[in-house]
């Protein structure tokens, strides 16, 4: 995955988390709203970080699978 696509995925996940957190009516009023907003934002960052790590791991597994070319070998049976 090139850097542009990777950056697009990160920004999309980040903005999606913020949009979901701000779409909940009534929770973002007053000081309690700021605390809840901060908590939801922190949780969103954790989720995005875990998704990025999972995508990188999956990409690495797929790349190793594609690069590995197993050739059959003849085995002598005694």
C-alpha cells in the first residue's frame, strides 16, 4: 500500500471516530461533555492505532505469502 492510500485510511478512520463521538446528542454539554469528548477521543485514538497495527501486520503476512514460492522437491523413500 503506498503512502497516499495509507494516509487516506488513517485520516478516514480518525475523522469517522470524531464524527461518531460528536453525533451523540446531549452528551457534549457543559464540562461533562468535555470530559466525555476527551474520553471518546482517546478511545478513538486507541482503536485507530490498533487498526493501523493490524493492517500493517496483515500487509506483511500477505507480502511474505506472495514472495514465498515453494517448489516441490523430490523425496526418496527407502
